[in-house]
C-alpha cells in the first residue's frame, strides 16, 4: 500500500510539473512573438520613412544646381580707343564710347564699340575690327581745330557747276569726317545779312556742316555748342568777301561788262 501511494503522488507531481511547464512555454512563446512585433514594427516604419523622403532630397540638387559661369572680362580698350572717350564717326559726328562689349552673332563672337550720340538720342554698335573701314577717328588736335577756324576766314570758293553736283560734293565733305573739309563747306555756304538768302537745300547742308563742326570744337575746347557756334560765326565775319558780291556773281558781272564793251565797239565800227 505505501508503494502505491508513493507512485500515485509521484504521478500527480509529474503531471503538475508538466502542466506548469506548458503555460510557461506558451508564455515564453507569446513574449517572444510580442517582442518580435514590437521590434519589427518600428524598424519597418523607420526603414520606410527614409525611402519616401529620399525622392525629393535626391531631386532638389539636380533641379536647383547652380550653373557655374566664368566671369566676363570687362573690356576697356580696343584698337586705340577706350571707354568714355569722345570719338568722331563720319556719318554721325561726335559720339562717346560707353562700353566695349562682346556679343555672339550667328555663332561668332564679336567685340563691339557701344557709341552714344547724345544730341541725336542714338546708340550705335560698331565692330572693333571695322573701325578703320568706317573711318572712326579720335578728336582733332587743338592745332587742327585752329586750322579749321582759319579756313573760315578765307574766301568762299564756289564752282560754276550745277547745284546738284555741288550739293553732292558738299555732302561728301560733311560725311568725310575731315574737320577742315567740313569748315570749307561752312565757309562756302555761309550767307551774311547783306547777301542773298540761301535756298532750302543750301540751308540744310549749311546747318549740317555747322552742327558737325561746332560739336567737335565744343568737345575739344571744353565749351558749350552755343559758344562754339559764336566762335565760328565770328571767324566767318572776318572774311574779306562778306557783304560783297559772291565770286560767281562777280564773275558773271565781269562777263556781262566785257560783252557790253564788245557791243559798243561793234556799233562804233558800223557808224564809221
């Protein structure tokens, strides 16, 4: 009997132990699952967030990448001319170089003088390589300006040709850019109060020549254009022929007198 009781108690103890181990194993398994869930979820979320945010971060540097450009060289002098210098452009007169810039035209790079003609309210761009061809030059030296003023005091030289031909010659002189040649046009077309009035075309050419001449004299002598015009007119008034008949009129009168003398001689011969 004691042995049976011992066996029974042993079995009961074993069954209890087995029962206690099973819940413990379940508890351990549950705990491990819970720990896996709690660990894997944050890791998954943390891994997913950088992937989503990586797209805009990667796109920004590509879209906003600044283009590195080489700094442009500031040109201040070319072909003997420099910025802020006054020059004479034959077709337009005195202008000022504002800048020397580089532009790409038809795939080729060109250096250009940017010239401003303040009185005409015009800006002209001239290729630096074409300066000699267009006749652009520096301002006249004071000695040359003095020579031009002396030219104004000389006698008017008017050719005995058709006005249309003379007008072409005057216009060519004005657009030559030669200050002495321009002074010759002013001298030949000037009319004082005691002389016959100019025609419309003569007046236009005279004013164009006077404007070119006065602008250059004003810049060279550092005076206003009004003062330059007064100086020019003062020189013109010193001409020995002002107030008298023009050269062509004098020659015409001389021819008329000789013809009259010839007629008188013929009449006398017939009377004899």
